């Protein structure tokens, strides 16, 4: 849905980037940032900026898709036991399919209707997600170690105290 951005002029992109930066810097509270972004987008739309109309339509589309997906997942769940613990898991999953015309499309469907190959793809995606979450957890543990080692409350403060950057710390051998 963001393909429309490719058609924007350099000036349109600059205005959009400026709005994003302004909204981001407006507050530390994400809800306030979002409100500032939407307000700025509405102002630009009222000023007849075509990029703002494109972006507002994109926001409405993505937001609507998210609401619909969340609603459907809340309507269909199943209890799954793993390693002695029972979890409630969504029964609705997204998958990519090929239509009769040969074009691919995304759909949300009950896992009851996924094909064996689609189930295999989902299982591989789950393994990749576990690996990604594991790497993310390791990153946070390394940041905690940095703070504790330096006696600091934030990674930024800790890195400054020991003469490095957060990026160098995370990439370096001593972080492991």
C-alpha cells in the first residue's frame, strides 16, 4: 500500500519526512506522537497536498486491516499445551496464496484450512521468529550487562562512561 510514495515528488517526500520528524519530536509519549502526526496529516490534506491524501488513505487502509485482523483473531482461538503449559493461541493465520488469475494475494484464514505446505511455511516462520526473539533477548541482556558494568541507568550513559558507543558494545566480543 505504500507504493504510492514512489510517485511522490522530492518536495512531497521532504514534506512527509518533515511531518514525521516533527511528530516524533513532539513528545516522548507514542500516543501523542501519533496524534501530532494525524493532525499534521489532516492539516496537509486540508491544504490540498496530494501526498497527504495518499498517506491518509494508506493509514486508513492499514489501520482498517489491523482492526479487522485483530477482531478475527479474537473470534477464533484454540488451547494448545506445550511442555506442560497450556496457551491460548490464535486459530486465524495469514498466508500468501495464488488466485485463479495467477496473482498472489494475502489472506487470513483458520489454520484448519491451511494446506500442508502452508503449515510447513508457518512452522518455518515460527522457528525464524524464535531465533529472532532469542537474538533480541540476548541484545537486551547485553544492554543490562553494559549498564551494570558501568553502574549506569541507561545504555547511553553506560557507553559514555566506558568510552564506547552502544553500537560498538553490541557488536564487540566483550559484550558476549
